[in-house]
C-alpha cells in the first residue's frame, strides 16, 4: 500500500466523513469548538527503544500513545474531543502492523468517544517514531494547570502507584509475570472523570508520567511551593505491596518508576470534604499523602518524620530503565 | 542539557508566559478560541533522509517544517494562531543545533504572528524526526477544503511552479547554484494572505506539496470531478523557463517536482472577475491554467490540445528524488 492506500484503507475509517476530518481528504481538520469552552491541546511523542521496546505489539504502542495524551487532558480537567496522529514508520512496517495499530485505536476511540481528526503518515525512519496531538474541551476559564498550589493544600493521589513500573519489570523478566501489573503498563487508564471532577476543587494537577516524586517536583516548581510527603502513605496495589514488602528502597523505586498515569493534585483544606465524593464519582481511591509547604524543596519523610534522600527522582525514558 | 534544561532555555522563550502555553510548565496548552470562528488544525511530520538530507541545517529544517504546515492552513483560508512541536532527536543533536533550530522558529514566529503552544522533546531516535501541529482560525463556516469544485470552474495557481524542485537540484549539484531557486526550496512562502482572500470565492483549494499534477488529482478526487490543464499555461519563473527551455519533458518535471507551496484552486466562472483583485491584494501572480470537467481524469494538454502522458504525477519524499 502507498501513502494514499494507507490513508484510505487504514486511517479513514477512524476519521469518518464530514467535519472535522473530511475523510482525511484534506491536510487540515476544520473544527467548530463548543461555545463557552476553552480548548486543551497536548502533544506527546514516542520513540522505539526509548518509550517502548523494539518489536512491541502495534496495539500496545497505539493505546499507550493515545492514553498518555488523554492523561494529559485529564490533568487539565478536559473532555477529549479527538486527535491527530503522526506516524514515522520504518520500512519494515507492513499492512498487518498498521491494521493492528488502527484496530487498537478504534477500540479506544469507542471507549473515550473521540475521533481521528488528521495527521501524517510517512515511512523511512530508522526508528519507529510516533507523535499524537490530543484535543479536548473544558468550560472556559476552568482548565486546570500545575500552577496554583498554595501552602497548606493537601497533596492527593488517585489509584495506586508503581504498578506500571512493575509491569515493565514483568515484561523484561526481572520479576514474575503478573497480568494486572502488565496491564497497568501496557494499557494505562487516563483519569478523565476524576480530572473533570477536579475543576473548581483542585488548586493544581499533574498526571504522573515521570514518577510520583519527579512529578510532585514539577507541580511544586510550577506553583512556586514546596511539599512534605509521608512515604508510608503512598497508595500501593496488592502486588506492589508484596514487591516492596516494607523495604524503603523498593518503595522509593515504585515512587520513581513512572508511567502510572494517575493524577497527583493539591486541594485547599477547606475543600477537603469533597474528596470522598470525588473518589466515589470517579470510582477510584484518592489518598492524601502530604501537604504543600511554602517555597522550598519536596521532602519525602519516613515513618519517624526523617527526610529520605532519593538517588534519582524519576525516569523519563524506557532506555534509561534498561 | 537535560529535557527540562532544553525546555527552559531553548523552547520556553518561544512560548512566553501565560496562556496558551504557560511557559511550557504544563503538558497541555489551554486556548480560548476566538468567538464565531472555526479552528483549522494540521499536522505534518518530517524525517531525516526522507524530507530533508542528513546534515541539513537546523534553521532550514525548522522553517520548512513550520512553513509547510502554515501552507496547509493557507489552503483552508485560515489565519495562523500557534503550533505544537514534536522533536525526536538523535543523540548527536547538541545545544548548538537546538539554538539554531529555535532561532529560525523565532524569526518565523515574528513574521507570521504566532507562538509555540506546546509539544514534546525527546532524543534516542536513529533518524531525526519532527512533527508539527499548526493551529489557525477562520470565520465559522468559511474554511476552505478540497471538496467543492464543479464542472466549468476555472483552475488557478498562484506564483510560479517548479522552483523548489530546481532548488533541490542546485543543492544536489545537478544544476548550477541559483540562490532564488534554493531559497524557494529552503524557505517556502505559505500563501496565507491569498488563502484568506479565497474564502467565499474559491470552490476548492489545495496547497501544492506533491507537485501540481498530483495535487490537482488530489483536489479532483476529493471534489469528484476531472480537469483539463494546458501545459503551456503553467506559470514559470525566469530560471525555471530557462531550465525547461521549451522541452516538454522538462516542463513535466517541474509540474511533478513538489514543494512549491503555492495554492492551486478552483473558481466558479461567475467569480472569475475577482481574480485580478485577489492577485493584487496577495501581491502574487495568479494564472488560470485550465478548467474543471465532469467526473473523469485530470488531463494535461499540449499546445495542440493532445493529452500528455505523465510517467509519474508527483513526488512525496526526498528519498524518492535521489
């Protein structure tokens, strides 16, 4: 299949006819934003050997790429609308790969109520590279950012932390295979309902892609504040608890593993009573793990209240994990 | 510099503080679309060795990438607003390269009145790959597409055709160096003023990236029509005329070379009187090269009215030109 054949046969069914994508006949999408809304736009890239191992299944790549971008929309409190896809393929990528890639996107489009809006497909790269731009909408003026956390705000985190990192360890054979953990790595859940619920409540939000410790630093730097977090309060799944088994070094490993795609957010104390309702609506545990302090560093405290030093706060790339 | 350093030092100055990019502290841009407007969104990728030769200057890559996307906005009649950038670098890309890349973007941001809205920067690809998403706005309902050309419409083209292809030949040493031609390849001019002027006048528009012949086919397929174009009417610059020198084979080469980033559009006969004014406002020659026919093929006719066969209608990739 040439480029036109790929567009017509593989990607056009993901876009549909008419606006915004016009069956991918045009190079542009024309999108009428809903009235009274701001648009939220994010773009992530993924590189073979960096963000996923060479030979990773097409469907896993597709869903991790799309869902990591949707997680960014979740952190802004946005409802996803659609996405544009940039595929920079290797010559070895064939029709079977493309079909599996598109089938996984189609599944997720249905799950999240979104459509392909456009993009570009080319081959000739020595590494498979992908780029996705996700577009969402949020009530005007209500979009959430990392800026806005104040001294005294409670630091909350959704779900459980460290599972995706352990999932990767399962895949590399470092630990015993566990389908729950592998699923958390391969098919992260963007916390969209929670993010939308946080508008008007959270003072600052970030999604955890680089690890809880580093993303807390990112949030604090953006807000110009510091933080105190109690290590033992970090929410862990059963398998993660079993892995850490009370070992502080292993716990820290979980907090710096990344790819959790949970939301980490600050809530002013006077709004703390809304947290249980939020958790119920989103169908997710929300755990208060510490509080925002005045300008300063992000401290992680052990059970005796002593600051714990981290060798490395987080990971960015698959390759660095090797 | 690590990823954070690159964002803070190289890219943050292109984004500025506040919305939409918030100094690139967030993973998302929050953008308030202008009232009564549709958004026009496009995304192109570029791969080293495919769209540009290995070792191409950073500034040339930056401006070709940005301007080819702006050209897509021009074809929709949109005014550019901003862009998101995905940079999938090789390990060999250093600070000097990044600074030159950003300086060229800054120049173009000023020229086109746009800002960096977000993106993602990672290294570890074996081929330098880039992705750019450009966002523009157009009065609601007035965005131009490739669909809409009807039998009898005049086929028009802006500027001159084939210069960029010859510019590439200069760079590969196939023909004598000519700064005008090289400039047309390295720094294309998105025809934004013309595109905006075409709203309400043109029935269908495409920007010429794959060559006049192939992009005419693209427009006709999208509109469900055919076309008759008179080869000798194709507008050529002085250097291109000199190259073709009346040789039909060389003329066809120019019409299939691509990267012109001129606009090719259809105008209903009853609006033909507006073409001279459009040309004047845009400061560009506009040439009527043929007319739209009922459903059928795109024919290129020689001076005697005979259909000319093309071996290949257009080019997509740098590598295919080799």
